[in-house]
């Protein structure tokens, strides 16, 4: 009869469990903080526009949003993004707010970060670029943000509209003051009788509900927003974990409200924690097409 071998004690102890859990957590933090946060997802999005003038067929717009230099977006990362945008040769670049972060480091390095951000954006080579303010820009210092951007060749629209002309036809580009922290005025922002399609920039995507309730809502063809960062961290079955006020209903991607369409860019930077998971930074390439 073979000898009896007593059962061996399990090698899986509470200590090994904690070590294993800590290792996994550290690895996940490293991946989401260093690798996933610096992945660039170039999203190509054709948008069909009713009565789009033929000179604007295949007109290419690149949208960038929520840069948050440099807490936690490093200048080298923004420079890399600008290089990629330039290689895409867009006709127009639209910047939908939050160039810096209003937070713990703003009082130390806010002005420097703002100037550096404006300098890097000045190297965009598209024929046209325009910006709006985000909630962090207004909370920090709206006039200072506007001055830094405009002095480096990036006009900022605040409750304003202007025509973009091509071969005798027009698009109307509109930019509203930040809905979350300031005084958006759609009566001033939207043209009364536009002679071409209307594109509206508004930082917070949930502001779309206010737009579609406005008397001139039927004039708006496309609204571009950011703010939500797509949730920054997205888990299977749970979806986005971090959504800010006015960025909860329409967190990312393409939406349609009768005539008006909404596109929400996930942004480049992060807020709160320098982590992204299943939610990479986004550069959106919008190509206008006839409906």
C-alpha cells in the first residue's frame, strides 16, 4: 500500500493575494497613466449636411478639445498631436475649449501653461482655426485665455458668428460662451438669416438640449462639443466612470436631433487623475458631405 501523504497547506495566502492585487493595480495604473493616456485615436467621421454648397463638399474639419496643458497633458504630447493634425491637411481646425486646467497647479504655473499651449497651437498649418472657451478657461481667467490665444493667431468666438467663404458660398461658424460657467447667448451667437449651413461650437455637450429648444434651432446643422473626456475610464458593462456636469447625457460620439447633429470629442487631456482606460485621446476628422 502506498504511503499516506498528508495534504499540503495552500501557498495562496492573504499576503500573496495582496501582493498580487497590488501588482495588478500598479500595472493597470502604469498602463492607463503612461500608455493609454498617450494613445491617439484619429476618428474619421463623415457628416452629411443638408443643402451643403458644392465648394464645401469633402471640406475637412479637425476638432481638438480639452487639451488641459499641463496638468496633465505634457507639451511634447500636444506637439505630437499638432504634428499629426498638420499631416492630415485639414481646411479648418476647431478647438472646443479647456486649454488649461483650473486646479491645484494653476496658481503656480497657469500663465506659463497657457502661453505654451497657445504657442504650440500656433504651429497648426491649416488655413483657418478658431476656438471657444471651456469651463476651466473661464474659471481660470477668460480674458487672459482669450488674449494668449488671439495673440498667437487663434481667434476665440464668444457669443459670435462669422462666415467661412469658399468660391462665393458660405458656412456660418458660431461659438457660444461657456454654458457651464458663463453667459451663453444663442440670440447673439446664431445668425438670424444664414445663407449657408450653420456650425456651432459649445464646450458642454448637454447644452444641446438648450440649443434644440431655441427658436432658431432649425438653422443649426452641426454642434461640436467636448468637456466629457468620454468618461476617461470606461469599463466593460459599466461604461464611463467619470462624467462632469453638463457632460453626462451625451458623453461621446455622434447624436442626431432632427436636423441638428451633435458630435462630442473625447478630448486630449485628463482632469482629476492622469488616467485613461478604454477611452483614448481623440483627434476628430470631420468630412462634410451633401445629404
